C-alpha cells in the first residue's frame, strides 16, 4: 500500500501526495544552494514548504509525542520521549528543516512546542 503524506505550505494550502522520501528530502532542503524541491509530481520553492507529514501523524492515536506547528498538532511514536524532545531541540538550533522520527519534516519557523502526549498542560493553553 502506498504511503500517504500531508503537505502543508506556508500560506496554509494543504494537499495529499505519495512517493516522498522524508530523509532524502530533509538532506536536500537543508542545503543552502538548493532553491526548489520536487514533492510528488509538483515542484516548489523550498521556503514555501511548511511541513510534510505521514498520514498517521495527523491523529493522536497511539502516538506519544505531540508537536504544534502554527495551528496544527502533529503526532509521532518514539521509544524515549525525553531523548526525542532533546534531539529535536538540538536539531531546531542547527537546521532550517527538521525531520522528526522519519514521520514529520517541517520548517523550523513553524515550530511552537513539542511534548509527551500525556502532558496536556501546553495543549490546553492554545
């Protein structure tokens, strides 16, 4: 079965696509000399990409980490939530496009917070 990905552009437009390798795309988008990237059958100026997430990242389900990107809550499952959030913080300080757990690739300018799903304090504020 084909993996589906939700793509959200910086202007709020969203669409579904397939045929995306988030790991490869992350490496390409973090190169300073790259201007445009191909996602599915479309080409985009890389700074227009807000996030690309696997379909299962848009619902909490059994996931244990939640991340807020602008007005979107995205979820992923990790082995160690504290380590994942520490690694995410380190990546945010080094890269423009951050790949979380090979399920969510996002522009760090959208990042607001990440926390374990069982910590509802931050989620209840917004």
